[in-house]
C-alpha cells in the first residue's frame, strides 16, 4: 500500500494565539499510536500565496503519511492566509517569521526528552518559498537536533517576488498595459503603497522582507533532505540546486538530494498529486540507508 493510501491518523484543528489578539489556524497530526514515542516532529513552512492553495491536498496527504510513520506534524496558516487572522494585505515577512517561532515553541513544549535527555529531532518542512522561513527558527534556544525537509526550495526570495509580479504583467498584457508594469509596481511599493496582484494585496513590508529573504547553510542544521520534482524520468538537480547542496555539505550537514518524477503541483491548473515525492520524503525522514538508491529508482520507475 502506498504511503498516501494508508489510513489517516486523526487530525485536530485549533488556533494558536499570537500574543496580540490574533489567531493562527493549525492542523495537528499526532504520531501513529503504534509508535512508542514520536520519531520526531515536523512543522510545515507553507509556500507563497496561491501556491499554498494549490498545495493543500499534497501537504495533507504527506502529513498523514508522516504521522502514520511515527512523526508528529503541525501545519499552520500564517497571518493573513487561510483561516488565520487578518487579510493577506496585513502580512509582513517579520510577522510570518514570528508565526514560525510561535509554532516551533508549541511543538517544542510538547516534545519529551528521550532516555539520553535529548528531544527527538525537529524537522522544518519548507515548500518552495516556505524554505525561506526556516532561518526564523535557527537561533531559537531549543536543545534538540534541527533538520530540514525541503520540497522544490527557493533559496532567494527575490525569485519568488519576481515570479509573483509577473502574474500582474501577464494580466496587463491581456489588457495591453504591460509596458513598465514591474517598475510601476516597485515604485508603488517604494511609496509605501500596497499592490494588487492576482487577487492578493501585497504590502511593502511583505515585499521587502520576501525580496531580502535567503536560505543559507547554517551550522545549526544537522540534516537536509533536498527533494525536487520533474515530469522527466531522467531529470537531475539543476546547477543552482547542486551548488546549494554542496554548500550545505561543506557546512557539515548530512545532505540527501534527489529528483522525483511528478508534476509541479503548486503551479498546476488542476489539483495534482506527486506520490513519489512523499515516498522519497519518508525515506529521508526515517534515514533509510538505501535512500539514494530508492530515490533514483523512484525517478526511473
């Protein structure tokens, strides 16, 4: 039976208070009751804007699979997203970073030290631009191993911002008003004014924070699972991804990287699934010795 087809552990919806009267909707997936203790905890760092809506099915399938394998999983709607407090136009990168720290604190308070006095690992599960939020947790005073599970990660927020702005340019092209559209948006943001793009109101504080956000190697991280998707069966990591993996390895992290065959579900017109990505993630989470072999087989199967 495929990981995504296993019976789903019970999930619970609840709100975390942000300390200023706001609420963040969370979904908690407890580790399978068959496990004596959770093998670790996983926090989803969600992708940007509409990419999250397109990804909800995949992240839910994966969260259930991870929980069935013995991991405790938490997903969170950031400020202005989903059913959390505020509108997207209220969001700022610094406040999203605070949301990550809030969620990490909730998980860490639940973690119980093992016989050696150390808590099970905490995995930050970053999807696309969500990976850029991981550094918000690097400096937290939590005494436990910290790992990264990265799905098609972006390492520079300016790429996501450029891609997002192109949605407005595409719409203006249809209306014959594309000339200078990107610069006009940047000028508007520089004046402290929000910009409407594809139904989302982008505030200057979010645009500025996203553009400057970067995911750089950190000695705080012990393991990195870098997983990408491609519709091709023989795909390999892009040169940029290869350089990033080498940088993490040089920093001292144990890095497992693979390209799995599957659709770019975060950008697909219809809701798509990528079961091989979940399978490769489970192999990385459980530190299977034959991870690399299985990942390569998943690409060519």
